[in-house]
C-alpha cells in the first residue's frame, strides 16, 4: 500500500497518502538508526567497560561525549579535542588510501604496452585530461590547447557513460518495485 | 505553443507512465532476450569456483533499501554459489541498513542449504566509523566486533576460530557502494583478494580499480546479478528483469532522440 501511495504521488500528483508514507519512511528510518546507534555503543563501549573491565575505552567515550560540548558556549572548546582526533584518524586513513590505491596503483595501471587501440586511447585520455587541468601557464597557442580539446571530448564521453549507468540503475530500482507489486502482491508474474 | 515546443516540454508524468508501462509489459509477457556474460562477471565466478569447502569469505553488504533491487540479487546469487560449495560466509556492513540484508539472506537460504548460524554463517552486524571502522575490522576482527548482530560473543563462534585479521579470509566480497572503501582499507592494506558487486551508478568509479587489478572482477548492477544467476544456473529475480531492463533502455533512448530532434529543429526554425 505504501508503494502505491508513493507511486500515486509521482504518476498523478502529490497527495496526502504519498506525503504520509514519506513521513512514515523518514520516521521509521530514524528510529532504526537510533536503535543501531544505541546497540553499537552498547556492544563496543558500555558492555566491554561494565562487564569486561576494559576501562581504557572510557577515553574514546569521553572524546565522543566532548563533541556535544559545542552546544554549551562556555565549554565549546572541549569539542575541538574530539574533532581533532577524528580529523587526524580520518586524514591518516584517507592519505594512505589515496596514495596507495588511487595514485600509485592507478599510475601503474596506466603504464601499458601500446599494442592495442584500447591502450592507446587510454594513454591519450589520461595525458590529455591531466594537461587540461594544468593551470600554471597559458595554454593558448601551445600543444596543450589541442590536448585540451581532446580532453573535453574524453570527459564528455566519460560523463555520458556515467549518465548511462545511472539511468540503468534507476530503471533497475523501478523494476524492483514492479516485481514486488506484480509478483509478491498481485501474483501476476 | 508549436508541436516542437510541446515535444520539448512533455509533462514528466507522461514519461513516467510510458516507462512504467514499458517495463510492465515484458515482466508479464517475457520476451527471452539473450543475455551474454561480461568478462568481469566471469572473473568473479572463477574466483568463487576456486574456493574449497571450509574456506571463509567476508561479505560486506553496503547497500540501503533504496538500491537493494539492484544489488541484492547479486548478493543472493553469490551466497547460493558460496553455500553450495560449503564455504563459510561472514556478513557485516558499515551502513546501518545493510545489517538487515544479512539477516534476510540467512533466513532465506538457511532451509535450502542447511546452514547452522555460528558455524556456516554469521552476521557481525554494523561496523561504525566508515573507513576507520572497516580498517579496524581488517586489522582485528574480534576486537572490532566483540559481539555479532544477534548478541553472541564472536570469539566463541566456531566460524570465527582462526579468523583474526583480514589476511585469514580466502576472499573478500563487497556488495554495493562500499566496494571502494573495502578495496582501500582491506585490499590495499592486507593484500587479500577483493571482488564483488557494485550499483550501476558506481561502476564508473569502480572500473579504475578493476583495470588496475585492485578489484578482481565486478558484477555490474542488476545485469551483473543476472549474468551470475545464469552462470551458476540459479535463475532468480535478476534474470527475470533483463527483458524489461532492455526495453526500458530503448524507451529512454527514444525519449532522448525525440527531445534532441525537437531541439535542433526548433533551433533551425529560429535561425531562418
């Protein structure tokens, strides 16, 4: 019934039923998130501290609580400690992931023998797009300007592929809804 | 308003209805459009085929109900293949909603494969902290998840014996949009083989990882699930949707062509 109510809002016009279902969805999702958050805290913090005696876990719990001190102006400075810790850990993980996974491995994968047309196209695309984002000097009248045109073509092709994939994904989602309606509910398929 | 203007400003509800009907027809009357298998799907299949009974696989269910119709069929097809080979599967998710899909899969397949929870399969549940949480799980599984989704102590479960870090897994599979994080925080750090399924929208972002060998193979959206169902001879929801998917794409192409033809004809009219 919820699916049909939401579809009525899309296929006809917004109505009280589609709005009601949207609100119910938001509310139940929020409730589920709260349950998971409390369960996670219980599993990784409260239970180990209370039952297993792992008092060291009080430190990250305290840092997490300190994040909420930003709502009290007098002690808002304390939230910076928790934030700093989060930013530091996040940056450390991101730097490692970026350098190894997204830079070194990808550059390595670009060094391919130019024996197939695919490899040639890939190399031209990578070099031209890198040249396109080179802003240190003016490109007009240099070899970079021709590469820029090629880069724009390559990027447009890439965005077209991404768009096509997104359309495919959205069609798949609608198919899931139709399968539920026609199969599980009406039993037609 | 001329007919060209009307073509360029079609009411969106007309398009929605047209897509709706176009997708319904092949679902009710299947056409049997042939389905070819892509190389990336074959690689995933071969990886799972090489596994031996008793091997342990970590499966990350990182998708929400919003995109579940796209990738849940891939998860089911992969699990059927894995359980059919007596491979043990450990589920987790770094997205809150992903944990319930683990329970869905376990309840759906327990009867068919005689699964014993805790011995053949376990759902570790939600791992908080996004990338940091995934990294922590890879470094020390038992400390990161002292209890599973059902409240059992993970160290006491038979399936977790011998599993300390990500290196102890024979294969790591990511389902949904979390495959990139899995690759960066577990694959790159521990050198384990990573594969899985991505939403169609995420395929463009995952292909650099596939081409560089960091991810071995990829099931691409719903089509990937259909191909895997065909390879494993386990027809399901994904294969049944392929006719409708093809027709839906044709309808979208038709609308794009109509819109562009109307645009260029209008432009030509105005320049005269």
